[in-house]
């Protein structure tokens, strides 16, 4: 019987998830990775973004868990922390610190490098998969480019030629696959782009030993949202700032912005940390010991290569992760979207024998439907900026409308979520890509909850207070199940 072979280009999260799926359907799966992969959770050249915080959304956690059973338990055993953000994180919103209370969303906190290491461990348990390290992919080999009989047949690399029944492109934003296809006669897919000029900068720190941390540190994670004040203020008030906990008693301090120059040297980074609008952020960083240089990233534009719009897509090729759709990293959608694409491939392979043109058209249609969910979220925010560039720049009237309404709506959702479980759960589903923004916008119960909260607020009948002074430490009072209005003297840590 003839051996079936799948070749995966790239050994990062997207490639490893794809390999895990393919191992169930192909006799051999060969992953070609340019880097020499570290045995432990370490940075490597091919993943410079690993130096920044990474969120694995709930939909991504479930998808990876389906591909690699036991992944989450292994990640926690390796040092990841299973936390409830609404209880374990302190959020500084428009009017100050938000109240702390139980919510429906949980999350596993860890570094990107630990996620990849655990994934590599899972992949190496599968005998069908071979990871070839230090191999540079140099091209594709195909026939009949651009015709209904056209097919990608294999991969050229520094390791020689590999014939393949299926090739998966997981080479990321810098993938050259489109150029290689064009050289063989394939049409380039249309691209949707939007670059909102996001820049972010991070530095790694060791936390103080647990018995030496300030008493006010009930939190594990600090989030400071950008100011909504239109008056004069330091640039740092425009930053979205994270004090992000990871394994090993460490944290990544990250600051980012839309259209503002970010610090890239240690001294200017430390100065900027002190000027973030919630003073607890600077105090927390100063209590820790820096262990890295400052890492700055500018390649943050949204780009979607629309293979689904081609009359004749390449048979024998699937693109996943950033190679098909790259998002503004602020929205933490990349890893989860890649894992969701891998699951679609799993469902398709389970139900079909022939990898023909109909197969790839259906895969692209289903992948497009999945990618619509995070893409719409990214556009909702990034289209509000006048300095954004790309094919998806919104008309001036829509930019003005988005700029005027996006923050008030966001504030109203957050406030209503404190007292309306349906609003909180719905918004958590959208954030985690389990529900689309369009579905939320058309949900009358969701909007009823917000309007009802605003009426109660107007009448002074809300229960859970908010807007605690951002010049002070975030209050640690747990408002879960609170049924009566609280006086400020009731607050623990206020």
C-alpha cells in the first residue's frame, strides 16, 4: 500500500497543531523547521514575538485539547497557572479600578515558549510525526498552476525535495508561499489589510519571593487600559499596559499603543513604566528584578490572504496561522485562530477520502467562516484610527463614529457585566471567539441587560461599585454575590 505523506512548513504553534491533526490521517508527517529547537522553554530566532505576553483564549485551549489530549494539564504541570481573571487580575478602566468578583472566564497563564515546549512534547509522543530541525524551505513544486487540474506536489528545502500528498504552510507573516505559487502560474489571492500602527514593548522580571511581596498584591495580573481623557496627559496614559504573570515566579511587563512611539531602551522603559496612569503599575515593576533587555515589536498589522476568493485555489495546500490571517497581536487571537483552523482540517479529513478541488474549496469556506469571528473584532477597534492604512480603512464618518462610540459601549458592557451574568457571559464568549461580534450585536437580551443597568445606575440602584482611585492600590474586596450597595469603608485594601 502506498505511503501517504504530509509536510508541514514551520514548527511553531500553528504548525504543531496542524501536525497533530495530520498524524491521525497520514502515514508520515514531516515538520520542516528552520531553527534548532531548544529542549526546554527558551526563545528562538524564528519566534521573536515569544518575548511578549501571549493569551490562549478559551476556544484555543479547547481546540488544542482536542488535538492533544492532556495538553492543559501538562501546561499547568510545567508551571502554567489556571486563574480566573476577574478574581486574580486587577483592571484599571476608564474611571479607575474595576471591582473584583467571580466570572465565567478562566485562563491558563504562561509564556509563549512554555506553550511551544509542551506542544513539542505532545508532538513527539506521536510516532507518525518527524520534526526536521535546521531545515530552510526554499520553494514549492507544483503542476498545472492556476488550472482545475493544478496541484501542489511537494516541497523544496535545504534538505532536498519532499513529495507530499498535502502541504501545510505555517511559516507565519513572512511566508513566501504566495511568491512560489505565482512563479508556477497560480494567481495571488486578494489581500485584506489594516495597519493601525500598533507598537508594543516588553521586559521580563523576576517577582519578589512570595513572603516578601507587598500585602496589597492580592492580584496576579495587572491591566491598565488607555485613557479616554482627551485633554493634555503624558503619552504613557495612552498605553495598554500589562503586568503579565508567567511560570517560574516571573512576569512580563508589556506596554503598547496605537500610533505612539514606544521606549526601546532599559532606562526609557523604566521611566515610561513609572508614568503609566495607574501608579500601582510602576510600583509593581520597581518591586521586581529585570532579567532581560527591552523587546520592541512593530510588525502588528492585520493581513488576511483570501485564498477562498480564488476561482481555482491550489489543491494540495492548506495555510494556517499567520500565513493565512495575521492579527494585531494586542487582541490575542493568533494561537487560538490557528488551532481552530487545525480542527477544521481534522473535521474535513475525517469525513473525506479524496483531497480534490472540492475538498480544498470547502476547507477554505469553513476556514473563512472561522476567521471572520476574530477579524471582525480586530476591525472594530483598529478601523477607528485616522492614521490606519490598508485596504480596510473605514470611511471618515465611520472612523468618527467608531472613535466616539467604541469606548462608551465598552465601558457600558464592563459595568453591566458586574451585575448581569448574561451580559458577562456573552461578552466573554465573544472575547474568546466562541461567539461572533455580529451575533452579540443582534442579541436583544444582551442589550436589554446593558440598558437595564444604565437605568439602575441613573436611579442609584446599582449594587457593585466601581471606579476606585487609580492612584491607590486596587481594592481586594470580593464582590461576588454582593446584594447591597457598599460604602467605601467596607472595602478591603481600598
